[in-house]
C-alpha cells in the first residue's frame, strides 16, 4: 500500500502527483520585481526533487505590494514573462507550479533582511505603505488608509495579475491572506478599525478578501485551482481567531476556493506563539473537518513519517515544507524511499537511488 503522502490529489482539472508541496518562501532577490537567475535555479532545484507542487513566493500585484525592494512582482507583462523559464522547467519535470499573489500592506517598503536597516528610503526605492487603517506595524511607517476606490483598484490588480500568471503557465493561483499582510490587516480587528463597509464586524472585515476572491475565481479558467493562505489565529486576545477562520473558510469555499493553506500569526509583533513540530496542523484539521474544504498543513514539518501521519490522520490534504526544503531540496525523493515508495526520479539522478522501481 502506497503511503498517503505519495498518493495523487486531483483538484479541478489539475492532478498533483503527491502531497509533498514546496511552501512559498521569499528570497528577496528580485531586480525591480523581476525574477532573476537566483529564482530560476532556486525553484528549478525544487522541481528536480520530486514534490507534487512548487509554490512561488509572495509576488506583488502592484509595485507597492511588495514586502521589500528585493521582492518579486507580476504587475505587468515583462514581470510575468520572467517566470516563463521557471514554469516551463517545472512542467518538464512533471511538477505542478503555483504562484502566491500578494500585497504586503503596512508591512511593505522594507530593505532586504540582510541589509543594515529595516525601512527603505525613497532614494533606496521605498514607498508609502497602505493598509485598512492608519495603524503602524512595530518599527514601520504609519500606512495610508485605503479609500474605497483604492480598494476596488487593488482588487482589479489582483485580477490582472492572476490572468498574467495563467498566461505564463502557472497551474495554481494562491491569494496571500496571512502573516499580517494586506488581506490579513483587513480581517483582524487589531489592524482594522474602519467605520465603512470594509470594517466593523466579520462581514465587513472579510469583504475585501471575499470580493477579490470572487473576481479572481471568475477571471481564471474554471479548471484552475484557487488557494487562499490564511493565518488561522493572531495568537493574541481580541484578534483574528480559529472560529473566524473556520467561518471564512466556509464562505471562501462557496465562492470557489479549493484549498485553504493554513498558517498563523504575523499580524502583531511579539505575539507569544507555542512553536513546535506541526504546531499549526490542528488549525488545518479543524477547518477541514468543519467545512469540508481541502487544507494544507505548514510549520515545522520535517520528516517523512510526521508528514505522512498528518495526511493519514486527516489534519490536511497536503503538507507545505519550507526550511526542510531549503536544507534538502530533494526532501520528497528521500521521504519516498524512507516510506518505501518507488517515486519517479529524474533520469539524471537514477544512479543515486537506493529503492529501485
């Protein structure tokens, strides 16, 4: 019997070969938002390592949507075309590839993590950040509160970005509504104190994400999977929580979302988070069991048996790996052998097999 981790998963028209997926991970190595040789090698290496799906990092739908001056963008055709070698290579390896469409909101306009200061000046390429309300994130600039017209324009930017992503070969579109970025800033009452239709109760705070989800779903092919990454909790009293996340997941499912990529945190600096192996998996399991939507688990998933158990016990339908993949981009091939699965290896690597077909 094949380990559950290495069974295929069909979502709409896309069949994904297995449940080991590469999580989107920012590399801060773009040039004016354009993918570079670093991204081609970084993502291409994962594509040779046997995962079912590779997700491209948070990619700005407008220049001001980037987290840092080194983050990727897909706000015009030139930026989209830079992904063509990446999607083509993934497909040549039988791997599905997705992109995470994003806007950083109040957490935008930073330097790269390894630079000697946090915020980018205008001369360094920085810009005015925006958010649901004029509430700054710790150590960052006070954002401009988006007007209703500006919110509508950003919704259109997500739609156009999704269309470009489909044109250049992406198999999956994911909306990034986690980790304290713009959609999350609207969702949480800790960062959204608006008095208009985009604030207040759950319906108001979730309106922006629901509107964009509806527009994006209508703009991409009916057979293309649509994911949403959320933070299931802010880990702070009075913040966004698992109950609201479950309610949101149910509504997103009705709007045509296929999978909730379940993470947590990121909205509030210094939140106390009980980090440990698979610490976010119970949130994915709750959402999955209470709504019936597909979920993925992410967060300190590091070994094959742990990952397989998360699939078998119903925590999620796939696992997203990040740091483990950075340490070993061929984690999936190694995990398959550990679980006794004769996975498909690139022919160039055949002599490294231990478990033969």
